[in-house]
């Protein structure tokens, strides 16, 4: 059984998947916590945690007033998070609540939200010459004492479909994952990559560290920061080394966000149109 990180896949496919369009959605109305003169800026800095596979740590990826805005608007929208089971015989993914595997609550953010659009822009700017046509809908995830997400991959075993303006569809999958920390009043809750060689013993233990055997990478919840990783090999197939887990929150509350950049397998990953 393979479990994947998103929210209600079938509803997501029909309502939340990216559309292939030249148009830009209008930004919806103001927020009581977002300044009227809000401007999307890019003043973060990065640290490389791994080159192969690529894992990047970003300091200051999201600002406090952007976090306040998102949490204010999503406060009434949280529901149990879903996991997904891949059926090899049918070559299909089905969704279900399974708190043994993923015990958290989630809320989806409108792609018209100004902060959501800003975060998507920041992520795509980081990707440079990599294919980065669009992102999935931003997902806020909340973990309280004891909650976790067991080992999984974000790359989907079957491609999903995006709608073109003419009504036709085009297959896509997840190129890059980003997990953005927006609430860190907790102990535990690290993002754990068992197959990534651990950073050095002198690494910043407040943000990331190695496991005791030196082979695994632990990224700790740190409000405002993010960890980003590449899900696929150069040929477009999924990279199993990027399996990861959200370790149990021992006490307090951890809040993060999933933002996935997509790619189209019918175009080169690098240097395409």
C-alpha cells in the first residue's frame, strides 16, 4: 500500500488541479491582517542540504504577516487529512482518512489568494531553467500532540491531468515539493528523510541535523522557513530516495504548508519551452 501527501484526490483533480491558461486570476478582497499595500517580495536566503538528490533549506521563505493572513482565513476550514492507496491492478489512486498513517487536519487555500500566489511565484523563481508551469493548490496542515505522517513519497505513481483552455487534457506530476513551516510551538515533528546523507555534525541543530547513525536528515519546524526537494530523476521518473515522514509531534502544535510545483512529462525537465 502506497500513501501519498495531498487532500481528497478526486475532489482535488476536478476542482483544484492546475489549468493550462494564459489568464491570471483576480486577487480577492482585503484581509484584516494583510497590509493594504501588500507587495510580494523575495528576500530569503538558501542553504544546500543535499546536491544529489537536491534538497534546499530556505530561511525567511514566508513573512509573519503572510502567515497571519493565511491562518486567519483558513481557521474554519480544517478537516481530517487524507492518504492515498495505489491499486496496481487498476492503476488508480483512491483516497481515504487513515489516522494510523496520517493523523492531522488540513485546509486548502484558494489560488486567488494574494499570499498563495506570492508563494507560488517565489517557488517558481527558485526553479530557474527547470520546467515550472504551475503549482498545485496550497495546503495548510496542522499537527497536534502525537500526530504524524508516516513514510511516503510526493511523486504520484500515475500522472494526473490538467485541463487546457480548449477542453482537452494534459498529463502532469510533481516536480518539486516544498514544506513551509508556519507554526513551530512544539517539540518533535521533524521532517525526516532516511535516505539523505545527514548534514555534518557542526550543522545548525536548531533548523536541521543528522540522525544518530549519520545517514538520515532531520529538518526541524522553524516558523517562516521551508525545505524544498526535487522529486524526479532527469528522465522524469520518480526518485525513491525522497521518501520522507513527518515525525510525531510530542507536544504543542506544528503547522506547515505543502506547495508542489508540477511538470509535464511530454516536455524536457530542463530547457523546454
